[in-house]
C-alpha cells in the first residue's frame, strides 16, 4: 500500500512534468506496475501493446470446443490431442493457455441459514492426529455438537470414531446442555447413514434407537452441501486453534476435563455470531429452557460383542487378551466394555472383570484365574502320574490304598515312583511293588531298597537317568508285555531246523 501523498507525487510527475512511467518508477524506487496502477485508477487509459501471434492460435477453436464438451478434461490429455494435430509448443505454456480458456462454473450464492431456539443442533467428528499408547497407535477423534441458535459448543475426545463412542458423545453432550434440540443434523457419517440413494436415506439402526430414546429427529445434510453444517465445521476449526493448539495434557481424562472447562468458559464467553451484542452464554440462557427434556435413564453406551474362546483361557477384545476362568474355554461368551472396564459374561453370569487396556497385544490377567489354572494343572499331573503307574505296575494300586490308609504322602510317593519307573523300567518296578505289598512295607524308601537289591542280585550296573524334556514322551504310558512269547518263536525255529 502507498500513501495518498505518494500517489499525488506520481500523478504530478506524469501530468505536469511529462515523465514516462519507467522514469517515475526508477526515481521513486517503486515497481513500474505500481505506477501504472495509480495512473489507471486516476483515469489514464492503459497502454495496450499489439497482441503477438501465438503458435496455439490455430488450435484455439479446437481447445474451446473440447473444453465445452468435457470441462474437467485434464490439460495433459488435451495437450496430447493437440500435439497429435500438429502443435509444436511445450506442455507448460499449453497449461497456461488451457487455464485461460477452461470454462468456469458460475459463482453460487448461499442463503444465510437461521434457526429457531432449540430447533437444531449439528454433529460431526474432528480428527486431531494419532495418540501412541505403548505399541498401539490410535486415532484421536473429537466429538463436537453445536446448538445452531446459541452456538454453544460441546467437545469431547475419544480414541476412535466407532459407534460406541458416537453414542457416548451424544449422551455426554445432552447432559452438558441439560437437554437437546429437536433436530440433529449429520454429515454422511458411517455411524449415522448406512446407505443413501438420492433422497432415500437408510439410517444406522443404533442411531434410530438413540433418536427413539431421546425423541429427536436425525437429519442428514444434502450430498456435497457442506455449507449446511457450517456451524459445526467452524466450531471444529475454533476448537483446533483456540483449545487444542499448544495445549499440554497428561492423558485422555485430563484432556477431556480441560475441554469441558473450555466449553463452559472460553467458548461460552465469546460473542454470538448471530447477535454480536450478546455472548454465547447469554443466548444459551435464552435457548436452554426450550430444549427437549432428558429421559430418566440415559441411553446405554456399553460395547457388546460375542467372542468364541479357544483352548486357552483368554478372550480377544480390542487388540488385547483378557483372562477368564479355565473352566469356561471352548464356548461363546459375551464382552461388555466401557471406557474403563471390560466385563466377560457367560449368559447372565459375570465371570471376569478387568481394567480396560488401550495398548495392543497385551495379556491382562486376573491372578486368581492363573492360580486356579495352575492348581488344576498340578492335580491333573498327579492324576496322570497315578494312571501311568497303574498301567505300568498294577501292584501300585494296592500299594497306594494301604499307603493312604496309613496317612502317607501320596503326591511325593507318586513322583518318586515315577522316577523309579523311568530309571529301572516297568517290570522291575512291578516286582518291587509286589514284594513290598507282600512284606507289608508301604514306603518309597522300601521300594527303592528292593529295586537296588534286585539289581545287585542280577549283577547289573546302576541305571543311568535320562531326562526327557518333551512332555509328550515323558508322560507317555507304555504297558509292558511278557517277553516269554519271544522264546516261543525261538523254539519254533529250532524245531523247523
């Protein structure tokens, strides 16, 4: 911008001193276009240079006709068509020519929309980047609802824009306003509109349940008509610049607490765009008594989903595994989740409750579930050990019966006999147990002594213990067979010879 005095000096030098435009520009240290603009504004006709012929002039009729038929045809495709017809110019200059001759749509005028108090509210999501929690990267979404008359704003942040958070945002906004408008205006959100064919709209059934509970009318904006929800769009921009920018917060709860305080203070104390003489708070005080009253019970917003449990006692929900009692595996259970807790139901019975984790690939465990599974596994191992002993050495059954009557330690004796079974074999252990039962001694030490005596009498070396780490081999039950049958084969071969 130049001052009026400077403009007067340019006009004086041009009209009184008859300086040329270039001379004025050099002497006053301004660009020649500035001098020319001042002269044109004062009524001096602009000097027109003779138009030079361009190599594109013969192709202009073809260019304008093609653009009239195909207004959105890209310049690169049109350049290929003109080049095939003999155009020798470069693509950059051709793009400038196309930009000058491309037909432009007529400017559209919009009516300023006005609403009655408590008549309409506008709803939308705003994306505020991503939030990293451990190994998880989750979208930080802002649910925004604006009352169209007073411009009162409600703002709440969620980790995602799925249906459960969409419902939670509605319920929290209605509670903040202590009422709701008669019409809620939505963009074509997936949470609101499932399908749209012209004027035919199929709303999300859960949104219809919410509308039925609170008695409001859901209404989508027209396609490609973002101006119809300009109030909520401007509210998102206002929240992005006035609230979220350069704000420090520790977690999502802290951010939402600050957002609620901002809605009730800074956002409410700004001037109302419809009436600059009053603040949003003052206009909202006029609108609030006319809002629809809230029902006695809020709409349920818990996330519910059915999950099938495999062979491990965990259920998978929202990128994490939550423990359940080991007795509930191999069946279908139901998960009911809030923003704070995850509950697991078997029918109507609550079988597990955990704090919700927003990380990913984590195992959230209840210590009682793990301890119960460990105890059950220990008992199962003891039962498997007894079964193995009974199959390998049948005399172990009367041995354990007598041992139980005398109050012996069944667990330690079972473990000891299994080690002796691995060391000496099934036949030797069976003979030792039969001898112990016949002698009336029922202790692990007595069985070990009998086995040592048998090995010494046969002149055998002490057995070598081989550790078996694979449980499939270690717990394998092998029933021994009598070896006398092999002697029968030897006798038959001798007779044949």
